[in-house]
């Protein structure tokens, strides 16, 4: 999961914090948080990072699978995401 990798790597945390304010939204069988998620693109995978513009509209939704190389999370892919499109 990207958040766990970022927590273990201070350089990734600095890259994230330079451009983003992370907010975790719990999604589980006991609470789907449908009211919150209704404003954003339908999730195809959990976890998914949803980037909002200054007005609060979703500008990019990226499933965590995009950060994998084979079966492992690739810190360089996370770093590239934080750097921007």
C-alpha cells in the first residue's frame, strides 16, 4: 500500500507533503462510506489514490496497482506520482 511505503521512507513523505494533503477514507464491509465516495469516480480497486484540484473535484484517480512492479510496490513509481503528471 502506498501509504505504508511512504511512512517508512522519509524522502517519499517529503515528496508527498510538498504537493498533497493525504486523507484516508475507510472502506470496509461494515462501512462503505458511500456518502463520501459518491462525489468521486467509482473505485475499481482499493486502495486508490484520488487527487483533487483546488476546487475539490477529482482530477486523477490512481489504483495502487499502478505503483507495483511485478508483485512489489515500487517506490520510484510512487515518487513519480507525487512529482505530478
